[in-house]
């Protein structure tokens, strides 16, 4: 009886330690704009968990997320592609570990879409549908997955009409995501882009100003390094329209 209790406590302690490390990894990731080492620190914490349990789905999809960011910040094409391949690799492992993980499917879609962006149009035409399916699967598993909503909306916005692109559908998903998380600033920027595509500049300005007014962004790093600069840039481009 005592052995069983001790064993159970050890398991609980190990799980709590892993959760704490992954929570810290999240904090490093969303605040990576504050220190150039934070992204690497996030990856190191995930690696620690994976050394103890190589099938930990929560650590696996976070590793995919880290490599997606490593690729985004890389300027050299070959290295960028290698990082995105790593993103896809870890997301595939996460899917294998738990087919019911919405985050695993989402980050698989992200990794694949980034690879397609680097490789070009032919790759997009052949594999764009698989990207869409990954985001749809994430939403099937978690109907409130705002990142998957945003990714699917971007797919509809950027895909050619012949391949299924649809600006109105993209606007629908952007708005649905913002209803759930009004601090997800990327959605304001891309919703504005959708309005610009329809030449509805007033609506675009409204969304961009909403983005700039957010005081507590869901991901500060994305807001300060990407969304805020993009919002200001687009406002300047559509000034007077």
C-alpha cells in the first residue's frame, strides 16, 4: 500500500514538473520579443520534457510551434525551410501521439503552409488542400480554437478562387475568432486585409485601429514585432482612400 502511494506521488510530481516547464515555455514563447534567448529557452524546456517522455503531445506541438518561429526569424532560404520541416516533423509526431490533439493538427498545417510558401506556387497548388484540411480538423476537434480559425481564414483569403479562395468566408472566420478572443491582434490585421481586398477601406481602418487599441494582446511578441507594425503600415497605405 505504501509503495503504491509513493509511486503515485512520484508520477504526480513528474507530471506537475512537466506542466510547470511547459507553462514556462509558453511564457518564454509569447514574450520572445523581450529577449533574443527566450525562444531557445522555450525549446530547451520542451526538450527536457521530451527526454522524459518522447510521446508527450503537449511538448511535441510546442516544439513544432518553436520551430515555426525559428523559421520565421531566419533569413536564409535553405535554413528557413529546414526549420519549417522540423515544425512539420514535430507536429506529425504530436498527431501520432494523440490524434485528438487540435494543436497537433493546427501546427502540422502551419508547418506545411510555411514549407509551401518557401517552395512556391507549384507546391501550393498540389498541397494547399492538405493545409486547409489540417486547420479544419483542428476546428473539428476544438470548435473554439481561435488560431485555427485565423489560419483557415487566411487560407480562404490568400488561396486562388479556383482553388477555393473566398474573401467572404475569410471575413466570417476572422470575425468569429475575434468574438472569442478580442485580444488576438493578428486577426484584426488580416480582417483589414480582407476588407482592403474588397476595397472597403473604412472597415479596414476600423479593424486596424482596433488592433492598435488592444492593451493586453494574447501574444505580445506577435503584436509588437508583427501586428502593430503591419497595422500602421496598412493604415498609411490606405490613407485617403
